[in-house]
C-alpha cells in the first residue's frame, strides 16, 4: 500500500508538471502542486517505509524531473509563451 501511495504521488506530480509546461505556461498552480506532490512522496517514503526506500524515491524523483525537463526542451514548442 505504501508503494502505491508513493507511486501515485510521483505520477500526479509529473502530470502537474507536464500540464504546467505544455498547457498552462505562466500559471504557477501546476508547478506548485507538482512540487508538493514530489516533496510529499519523498517525505512519505522516508517517514513510513524507511531510509532505503527514501533514497531510491529521491533518486527516482530527481531522474524523473530531469527527464521531464529534457522532454520539454526537445518538444516542438518550448517557446510557446
């Protein structure tokens, strides 16, 4: 159950970030919601599952953010503003 909560928080955060980058540029609500979900996922992993899972979650979150940023800059419309 704990891994489902962590996974859903990470998926929701990536959805919020992608919405912010591609569909809602300039509106900060998606980015703030994504940051809260990522921080919540990492906190939940450290607090309720353990240090090892927290470390893996933190590494996965950092790699996922880098992948989203890379996808944003490789897309056809990064200068949509």
